[in-house]
């Protein structure tokens, strides 16, 4: 895969996988209003994922559609970061995952909105409005739960600590990232780490939580989700998500 | 039900509407969350450009028992409707 194509698949896979996770909340949300809100965020991501994967299919030039890419690739071909494939856990875990991902997502899209590739810039400009709202929601919940009751505080702290080691991957750069950054196609992920730390740190402080300090990060040594190395959770997620297309090839609505 | 979140009444102003219209109600812990929830529950299909939220308990309503006393007297006073005046053709939007 060319770096350009690799980028589109990484972006698309983050969206599709997290959308699938958020969809799992439907019918299980703590209140009806939150149930709908989580589904909305998931659907925003699904819409964005479709745009990235459609473009990826066109760029690849082998006739693969967004559906082929989403439903007929196996887990080692998926390029999402490990953070988004992690199970939902409790509501605090889901919100910690959103907090970490949404802020990185917004910074990435802001960079991509200035991409040398006009189509990428266009998709990013559209997506970042949706993601700005995701950020607001995640900030809100982390602050409410962190600065809430003794139990909600404790569970929110556990959640941000537990997911912390999965954040490093979003700011690591491999050869693909470096080539794209040099060509002006995408922002250098390493440059997003400081603004991300500042934004996430401010929310964690306002939530009266302690900022995680662990240095050890998943995937730092042998590659992570961006290189196709995933946790044991992605296979199960894909099995459920892809079942219909695998069992009934070509089935359509 | 003491752990239930308070109820809020939601008003949405649509793209071309001049006034906010009541669209329904929802639960939220405070006004800020009520606005966010209203955005997610009631504006998913591009229904609005502005949201108002009001705590349901802050609304004072007329009593259904007083319906006759309050509204019945107006029913027989058709002369209060401005339907007896011929409208010039140039007047639009009436």
C-alpha cells in the first residue's frame, strides 16, 4: 500500500471500529437520552469512515468499495489504533476512551483540513465539526463523573488509568506518517502530542482526577494497530460486524 | 423514583420558523445537559437552529378543570375574529 492509501485506511478504520463499539451501547445506555447520544456519535463516525474508505477504494484502483474494505478485510489488514477496538467496559471506560480519542481525532482533522490533498482537506473540514461536538460531550461527562460522587470519581480515575497505555500509539510516527507529513498530506502525529496533553490534562484537572503518568505504551516496541498488530478484541468485533457479508456474500439492504 | 433525573421541556426553532415550538420532553441533570440531550434527541434530522430548555416543574399550567370557565366564554364571540373586513389584494401574508 502507498503511504497515501495507508493513511486513508487508518483514518477509516478508526472510525468504523469505534462506531461499531459505540453501536454496542444501543439499548444498554444508562438513560434513553444517552443511548441516543452514543449512537449519534457512532453514526457520525460511520459516516466519516465511509468517506475515507470510499476514497481509499478509488485510490487503490482495484474496484474495491467501502463495503469491501469494511466487511471483507481480516484483522491483520485493519489499521485502526488499538484504543478504539477495546471493549466498552463500564460507562467510565467508554467515556475515557472517547476523551482520549476525540481530542486526538479533532487535532488530526484540523491538520488534515490543511492537507495538500484537496479531497482529504474537504472530508476533514466536514468531519471536524462533528468531532468538535464529540469533544464537548466527552469533556462534559469526564468532568461530571470525575467531580461527582465518590464512586463515580473512583471509577473515572480507574478508567483513565487503564486506557492510558493505549494513547501513545496515536502520537507515534512510522515511515508512513513521516513521509505524509513531509509531503504536507497529513500532520505529523508527534506534533499533536503536546496540544493533546494540554487539552486532555485540562479536562482531567477540572474533573479533580489525577493525570496518568505511565511512560510505558502499547505497541511502542513491535508496532500497534496502525501496523496491523491488534489486541485479541478486534477479531471478535469484526466477527460480529462482518458476519452478514461473510455468510451471505453480496447481500444488500 | 427519587433517583430519576429531572424532566425538561424542549422547544426548538426550525430553519424557517419564527418561534420556538414545544417538541417534547427529556431527562437531564442540569440545563447544560438538557440542551445537549435535546440536540441529540430532537435535532437529528436537521429540525432546528435553536434550542430552549425549561424545567418542567417551572411551568405553571392552567387547570383542565377550569377549561370551561377560562375558554368557553370566548367560543360565542365570533365578532372578535377579524373576518368581517374585506382584505385588499395587495396585502400579502395574512
